């Protein structure tokens, strides 16, 4: 065995263009091209939600993307930033024993990232596995709260990528949680 690093996979781990179409995305606002909105949604449903036997299926299916944007950030020397905005209503199966949004459910919700969107625009695979997640809980979200999940890309490298997220109470504007996520491209092990 040599001391060299493993080679990167020749094909993307998850190719958004190869996934089935999971529904109409024409109501999603924002300046991202329609095909990017569709491929992002397809990736979210196929990879992040899965079928009925998967963890979080009912929560994931209730999350609705409402806006997808791509903007140049002047303070970052014109680098692109992707932002996704999604909404979900807190329902009974999302609660902890105290009747508030469960922290594990919140972590699942913030794990839908704008990195797929940025990857599609830059022709880089933005689908990865979560490497780390730092979540700060600011306020409880009781039954019936409509959450607004605002996620923005921070960096998109060939192997490691990052995003940040704020979860707001849509009605009051109160911040419920904030998060910073690192994702990575898995490499296939050759034994």
C-alpha cells in the first residue's frame, strides 16, 4: 500500500440530473434557473427524504421550497452564493415530550443545503454527506409554528463544502435556531 491519498471518484456520488422528477417546482420564486430549482428539489426528495420507510419522510415531504437564488457577493470579490428558502409547519410528529419542536427534527430540517444549487451553477457536485453540524437553539417552536428555513452557501470546494442556516418563526420573525454545516464528498474505498 502506498502512502498516496485515495483518488476521487470519476463519477459524482449523486448526480442530480440522473434523478427522477419529483413534482412541479414552478411556484418556487427566485432568480435561479428553473432547471436548477427542479434538480435541487429532485435531489432533496430522493436523497434527503427517501421513501416512506426512511427516517424523517413525513417531515421531509412537508418541507416546501419557496425561493432559490444565486447572487454575486461583492464583499467576497464577486464569488457566487446560493440561498434556498423553505417553509414547514410544526406538526405533532415533530414534537418532543414538552410539546416543542424536537432538536433532532430541527437538525434534520437544517440539513437541506443550498450547496446542490451552487454546484449545479458551477458544474461541481454539491451533493455530499454531512461531516459536521453546529446548531444553536435560540427559542422553542410549538405546535403550529410555521418555520422559515434560510440556508446560504459559504464555500464549495472539490471535497469539502459549507453552508449556514437560520430557522425563523415566519409569523413573529423570532430566530428559532441557527446552524453551520460542513459536508464532504465521500471517496470510494479500494480494498
